[in-house]
């Protein structure tokens, strides 16, 4: 059965791929779960925005990624039906806050209700401190925080990918070196699915410099 599969592929792709045929000797099955689940778990951040009516809002986002170094940018995919989307249209600055894993319960709650219905800052007693550059405040309990401003945006399906320019990077003392957060000292929530989060294994795995 597998042989047939391989020979079909070889026929379809032509003989120039024959040398790679052996690598096709694997048994993939089609994944029927939600497509992005195989790209999780992902680091979760808390996005704090300024909103109409002089309000502050906060929402977790695990679809975030650094995009470029020069200028330093971070992308966050935001569903357009969120209050956060409305807030970013109202005021283009925000803070991207890195939470500790000890805050998973809070994070889950913050992602389960909308600031349109509930003042999450008050309801969940989120402690805020002023930021240095942007008007949007910083979460006092964050491990680290980025002060950012919207630089670009791209509508994709039901989401908008906001590209934020990083204006300032801050971290709590003693928990990070120039490479990363020290995961033997603190940990971050990697979002799996629903209420499931993972932690970073603090043991490092060093890749060999060469395969030879
Ligand atoms: C762990 C976690 C990660 C999430 N990641 C995202 C995300 O990347 N983008 C997004 O738009 N919504 C994400 N959500 C859902 C929003 O946080 C949720 O819709 C929230 O209620 C929106 O709040 P708002 O309406 O106050 O902006 C996530 C929720 C959780 C719990």
C-alpha cells in the first residue's frame, strides 16, 4: 500500500525527485482537528489598549510573533469582533505584556469576556502602572513588557494582523539575560487549546554546530 503511494508520487513529480523518494516512506494521516492546533502551544501575551470613554482594556493573544529586527516589530492577530480591535482603531498605542504561568487563571478569564461588556481592569483587579513612552499603561505583574505603536495592518479573514513598532522593551530585574528569560527562575504560559497551557522546559537542548 505504502509502496503504491510512493510510486504514485514519484510518477506525479517526475524522476528528478526519485532520490528523495525514501524520505516519503512515512505514514502521515490527514489531521482532522482545527488546522492551527499543530502549531500550538504558543507564548501568550496580554495586550493592553486605550479605549473610547477613557477606558483601558486587556486581552490575551497567543497569535503573536516578532516580524523584523530593523525596525523592531511584533505582529499580533486580533479578531475584528473584539473590543481590542475597536480600541486599537481609537488609539494606536498599546503595551504587550508577558505574563507568568502563575497567572493562567486570570489569563483565561481575560480571554473569556469582552471589554465591551465588562470593565476587565476593575472586575479582575488588574494593577496598572504608567508606561514610559506610550499612553497605554503597563501591567504591573508582567515579567516583561513592550511599549508599541501600530505601524501597519493587514486584514486577513476575520482577523487583522497588527504590526506594532517596538518603542521600548522592559523586563523585571534578575529574571532574564541577553538571550532570554531564565526559565529556571520563572515560567511563561504557552497556550495549548482552550483551558490548556504548557510551560517551557528549563533544560536547554544545544544543537550540534555541524551534522558532519
Ligand atoms: C490564551 C488565549 C489566547 C488568545 N489569543 C487570541 C489572539 O491571538 N487573537 C485574538 O483576537 N483573540 C485571542 N483570544 C481571544 C480573546 O482574548 C477574546 O476574544 C477576548 O475576550 C477579547 O477581549 P476584548 O473583546 O475585551 O478585546 C485568546 C484567548 C485566550 C484565552
